[in-house]
C-alpha cells in the first residue's frame, strides 16, 4: 500500500443521504466533494418546474419522529417553523374515519385514547385497535421473526385494516400489506407513537423540497469549504495503491474515501469491478421497487379544501394535499398514490380524470367544476419494496474506505431499519460520515 492520500471524501449522489453525509463531513472539517449525475441536487426529494409552477417530484410528508432530518435542516440553517407546518396527529378520511391524538395526554396514551374515540369505527373495532397497539407496546414493538404485515394483522377487523393500518402501511413503507415487512412497520409505529407525543406530529412542507432540503444543504456545504459538482456521473470505482479512483466519462480522480449514495440500482456499475463486492452488489441487485404517483390538479384559485391534508378510502387516490394552504399555490391539489395498483394501467389523462371524479364525491365544493390543468408525476422506482425478511445491503463494503448510504441501506439491526424515507436516507448518510470521521 502506498502513502495514503490526505483525507478527501467523494460522496457520489446528492439525494438526502448524500447531502446528509456531505454536510456532516464538511461540518467535521473533512474535505469533501459531492458529485451528482443530475443537473440538480435532491434525488428523489426535489422540486420540479411545470409551466411556471413549482411542484415536487412527489408530495412528501415528514413526521415529528424524523429527528435526524430535522437536525440536518437545523444544521443547514433552515427556518423550520417557517418552512414546515407542524400539525398534531390527525388522520381523517372525510365521511369515513377520523383519528385524533389526544393532546392533553402523554404518549402513548394520546394514541390509545385517540383510537378508543376514533370516529367511523364500531366499539369492537376501536377496542381491537387499542388492544393491538397495547400488545405491540408490551412486546416493545419487536417480533421474534419478520413476517408480512398482513399476517400480523390477521385478527384485526377488516374495516380497521382498511381505514387505519393499510393507509399507514402504504404511506410509511410504500409496499402492499401482503408483502410489507411487519417489523419495519413496527419500527415506525414505535418511533412515532410510543415515545414523545410530538413524534406523531405530521410535518407538512411549506416550500418545495429543493428549497426545503437540497438548496440549504448545498449552501452549507459550499460555504464551509467543500465542493459540489453537478452533471457529473461517476461510471465506476477502481482500487488505487493510495486510495480509490473515480472514473468519469473522460477523466478520473483519486479520493481517500468514498460514500456511494446513489439509488441501489446504480451500485453494481460502480462497484462490480472491485474485489469482494459480490455480496453488496447482489443484495442491491435483488431489491425490488414500488412506484409512487402524484396527481396534481389545478382548480380555480378560490378552491380551498377543508384541511391541508386528508385521506381517501377505497379509491385510487390515497392522500390529498391542498397546496394552497401549504405553499400558497391557491387551488392546487396534490393526490398521492403509493405502491403498485390498477392506476398504473391508466393513461395519465384518464388517471387525472378518475382522481378528479373521486375528489368530487368527497368534496362537494368540486362538484360543478373541472381542473384548469393536471400533471401526473409517476416515479416508477420511487422506493425499494420494503418486504418481510429482506436482506438489505449493509453500510460497510469489502473495501474499508468505501461506504454505502441511502434509504435502502440496512443498519445491521432489523429493529432499527427504516423504510425508504427521508429519515432513513438522512440517518444512513450521517452514519456513513460518522464511520469515516471515526476512522481518520
Ligand atoms: C414520489 C415519492 C414520494 C415520496 N414520499 C415520501 C414521503 O412522504 N416521506 C418520506 O420520508 N419519504 C418519501 N419518499 C422517499 C424519499 O424521497 C427517499 O427515501 C429519499 O429521498 C431517498 O434519498 P437517497 O439519498 O437515499 O436516494 P436518491 O434521492 O435516489 O439520491 C441518489 C442520487 O444519486 C445520484 N446518482 C445516481 N447515480 C449516480 C452516479 N453514477 N454518479 C453520480 N450521481 C449519481 C442521483 O442523481 C440522485 O441525486 C418519497 C419518494 C418518492 C419518489
């Protein structure tokens, strides 16, 4: 082995994981270069322009339990109160179901009493929900072995599953109940419902995701002396006597350490020519994916829905957001459809019409009007499928100076693994940075 390079870390990929890693490394005074193949940072959490309007590649929501995401935003100087609407837990499906956390009670009583008084369920269904949550808490949200969530819910009443558990599973894991990892779902329930009451708060962005996350992170990275290169796809990695070489289309460059923070389906091309990477590569290659569609419908500006966010039951659409109330985009409604389903068989125009008709049934204010325009953003590989028993790639690789970071990366402890979320990505990025800093 030749003389080691002065520490200079390459972070490949500027999504939430790569941004978190680059911010943490920069903050610790480690020279860092963040490279992204795209013309913009943010990866799967980014603002997009559409006919002069700023949308998101997907309507996102965060939770009070997203402690590391909030830490990232705070570090980067984001005014969280101005840019995020924090609402106490309220899950509402108009005319069907309503669950409100009891704000005067501490966690988890706020949820247990909320369930006991939930509207739209029979007493038997409410008691079944309370018993289920209480038994999970008694078991500290641990399962002896992972299983499909549907199996864990086998004794829950069908209406309770349809109104509560299935919408939560799709929102959190973006994976159908039949295959979703029960343990990962319980990890989210534990972190959101069983600790501090504020963990179950709904955090709704009031600015597009680029303004909220990527741009402040990029400013922090640059102001504190690190470098960002956009439009810079890394093609592969090579071992060098004193570090790791990144190969670009027409050039190459040596770094002391590398954080691979791309989507998992880009990992093989980067790592497969390095010795010992077979397991990392094959675990990445084995992941399956689930889509998320966001249907934007622009109504006339005076249209205002009863709440900034609510659910839909037994429809194609699952969650509805009034971007007028959140972003000042009057009359703009975003409807999210998580995971695979029959919506994928529709053209974008007919999907938009279907969703509009669904909204007309739920919101009388829309009954006599039509949207001025629509835009469907279909993220076909929005997240990895968070299925039961999944063998995730770990953060370490066969090379001691190459680390993985991303929402799909396993922590090595199934009780800590998160689904594909901003929080999972940020945690993973922070951890990769910590591992490097500790090794210097
Ligand atoms: C539509 C949609 C809705 C979602 N809703 C929510 C939500 O409500 N709440 C929530 O918490 N999460 C949500 N998520 C998930 C969340 O967005 C992701 O978990 C998170 O953004 C993933 O970040 P990441 O850094 O792991 O990966 P990515 O964001 O995929 O970042 C990878 C980056 O690597 C870059 N890259 C790839 N290959 C190369 C290469 N060879 N060289 C250089 N750069 C490369 C890419 O350009 C990209 O910027 C949603 C995702 C989608 C798509």
